[in-house]
């Protein structure tokens, strides 16, 4: 391969009229090589393979699963699979190779928009994320909160969207923030405002006064007014929920808390991060106790005389197995009541932390259940041997013989002699 200096010398010797043979002898190069360079030949290099080529099949499979999956999610997954290049390299190569399928629905109907400035600590936006399909087979609801200035997001799982569930979720949400903004912004959810109006419900007003905040209701048909939490919900759905390795609500809550801190707070905002901006916001301190809303849920007592509430199990008497009961708890208090269908209190327990997975059984309930279970067993008989040889006994054999003989007696017998006599008469 000729160097740049060799090419320059060959061109310089050709200008005075040197022949190809003379230039080849002078430079010590082959005549064909000299002739190619004099005719304008340029060396060509094959393009290097894409740095994401070893992971291309995996990326195509992921885009087949979800064409809208975030590149940040793919970067985290590929890093665990040995990808050692940067995030910008991954994005550039995905675009260069056109790996992401085009979605005409996402490109249609785009509208102009503008970011609304928010003062630090001024506003917290709230909205529900409804999950109709979950690994545990029941719908779930996540109350998502986003600080409008910094964009810090937190979420709390709830099994329903009643006012009591909302009040419980708000308190848990604020505890995760460690404080609250001066104003809450929400849409016209029925648990906050009277339908068709902008007027706060009485219980919602009491809830706001308990935390010392004001409430701003978005205008009708203007969901973009709370665009920070809408974007946060979209971020959680696509970056966390679609690939979250969870199978129970408790696991989902724990994994969401981890993701919000380890990933959500590390997002860049210019020279800052979401976490650093949020830490500098002047927020209001929280009251010591939660708003005293009464939370009630209906449950069926299982075969172990237990009911499930907030990821924990509480005991009842064995006489209630299979019946519907009501579990009642006041937010901020440490007790749980279980009421029968008639409204009578049948059990009271200390309230375990939500999602702790504890089984709380009263001593009296345990003794009663044990006595009832033992009463179902008889000590007069030896346990049945599962692998013993037990052929049909005499009674079964006799009955089988009778059945066979009865079948033979009832069978239709054809007498061929009768046919012969009938034939003789016909002649």
C-alpha cells in the first residue's frame, strides 16, 4: 500500500513526462500500482460493523414486543448483557439502522405546546395511573405525584380510588416526598370535586386543611395543564412498569420506590439532576399524623380463618370461614377492626405496616381453629394405606356374576329350528 508521500512523488515525476516504467523503477513500486494511482484510483475502506450488531437481534425482539420502549430502558438492559458503549452511541445506531418501527398513530395529531414555568415548592400535581392488567390478576391503581418545578415523581399503589383510599395514598405519597408543596393540582376527579362543578367536596377540603395546602382544579378538558404528572405517568409506565419484575402488589410498590430514587431522581435537567433540584425546593413540613379518614374494604374469610388487608393477613374466628366481612381502619391509628355482615365487631388487631406480609393471629382464634381442625379427624381408624393391594372382594365378585348372568338371560336368542318349520309349511 502506497503512503501519501509515495503518491505525491509519483504525481510529481509524471508531470515532467516520466513514463510509468521509469517511475516504477525509481520508486521501487509495481507498474500496475503506479498506473492505478496516476489514473486517479483511491483506496477504499469497508464500513465498520455497527457497535450494536451483537445485540441487534435482541433489540429487534424488544421492538417487536413494544415499539415505544424507551432507549434508556434498552440501554440499562443491554448494559446488563455486556454492552460497553455509551447511551448516545446506542441512540445513534438505533436511528441509523432504523430498528424502531414507525408508528403512524403517534405522529398524527401533534399539537403545539409550551412549558409553563413553576416556582420551586409551589405546586404538586396528582393523578391516578390505572393498571387494568397486572401479574397478580386484579386491577391496580397508582396515585402518582410530581413536583412541578423539579419533576421529582413518586407513586403509591392502591386497590381502589375511593376518597379513603385517596387520602391514604396521598399521605403515603407525601411521606415518600418528605414534605408537600404549597398547592395541589388535580383534575376533576369525583373524590375531590362535585361532578360537573369546580367546588371541592367537604371531605377533600378538610384533607387539604389538614396538610395546610391549597387545591387547584384543572379547567375542564385541559389535561395538559397538569402536564408534569402526565409526563411522569408516561415515564413510569414505559420505563418501569412495562418491564418491572414483580408478581405481587407489595413487590410492585417496593420496586417502584427503588426505581423512583435510583432512576427517576438521576434524570438530567441541564447541569442539575431532578434529585438535586427537588432537594432545594422549599416545601412544607408534614403533620405528625395522617388525615383520619376511615378506610373500609370487603373481604372473604379464607380456609385458615384469615383476611387480607394492605398486604397483611388478620385472623377471625373459624365460624366465619367463607363469609364476607368488612375490614375497617382509621388512617393514622394502629388498630384494625373486622366486622361481620351484621356490623358487629368480631376481631380487633394491631395494624401492621402496609405491604409487610405479616400474618397476625389472635391467640384465642388460633386455639379455636386448632380445636376445630382436630375435631375433624377420628382416632378410631388407622390411616389409609395408599399403596396396598385391594382386589374386588367376595361381595363385588358375586354382584359382578349376577350382572353377567342377568345380561345373558335378557339377551335375545334366535331359534333356527323355528325358521326351518316355517319354511316347510310354506312349501
